[in-house]
């Protein structure tokens, strides 16, 4: 199995330790991992802002670089959803193979493809899971309350294998944190209020860390927590699973 590692812009620029954790975790499982140095943005920000045509050149670049791998793994639900949802439309017109069918979010890959049932990690803290919207409602990494279906969470299934970690369930855990990419820029007031409401619910349960699949959502809440002087820490799920 040969995996191409795609590291999104936020992680590359601000949280490189997340990409390192993903790489190390996969290597420990004796998976052949490659990081194409020529990779760039997948085009999600442009597509989400209505510039679908402009985003196609990024999709073409992405597809060209990653089509040689068995799987593409990315520690970001929002970027994976963009590839999964929009690339088939782009490459259908070009009659070209699309990497959409082989692209997986990190947790999704561990849970559905590797089917891990043993993770050698220790993290002795109280942890709440932030279910980001793209991963939750787009990739179905967990059940969303509005569907009224049996509860499940791929994140939690993996975190339960971490020694010492205590999962903390929060009220309305699947509500949006308010980030939403450019939404947090154009609708700043609403975005901030949504984030503060999320933090208020989490803080009631005396949580040590907040974790999740999308570092952009975690970054949004971390910024609000710092401005409010809240004693909360934020960590990507890959960092916990790779912790020892």
C-alpha cells in the first residue's frame, strides 16, 4: 500500500506538527508514505467562494500529483470533502481519472481502510471532540442529531483505544463552531457568538483538551478561548493518536 500525504494550507503554514504526527503514525504502521513536495492548495477556498472555474487549475495539479498512489490521506475533513464532492464533476468533463475515490480523511482512513483496533498511545486527560461540519455532515464521520439515527463516531472509536484518555460528551456537540472559512470573515459577529456558545458548553464539563479533525475549526475556537482567558487546550486528533 502506497499512500500520498496531502497537507492542507492551514496545517502547512501554522500547525506543521499535525502533518508530522500523521506521517509518523502511518510510518509506525509500516505504510509506505510519500509527501509530494510540489503539492499546493486543493482549491477549496476558491470553490467555496463561488470561483469554481478558477479552482480547476488547483484540482488539475492535485489530481496530477496524487493519481499514482493507492490512497491519498489528508488530516482535514473540509479539504477531503472538497476533493470528494467537486473533483468528480471537474474530471467528468475532462474524461480523466479522478482521485476523489481514493482520497480519505485521516480518521476515516484509519477506521474504514486500516480498521485499527489497537492504538499504542497514552493521553491521560479529559478530552472533548469537536465534530466539524464538513466531516460530520459531508463525510459522515459521526452521526448528526438531526438525522435521528443510532449514534456513532469514528473519532471516538479511535480515541477510546488511547490509554488514560477520558472522553467527555458535550451538549449539542454537533452544532457548528462558527468558523466556516470565509463565513468567519464576512459574518464576524455571528461567527464569534457561535464559537463562544460552543466554548461555554464545553467549559462546563471541565475539559482539558478539545480535539477534532479540522485544525481550522480548532484554530477558530483557540483564538476565542485565548481572548477570553479560558484555560482550554486544543490539539488535532492525529497528535493524540501519535502521542506516547
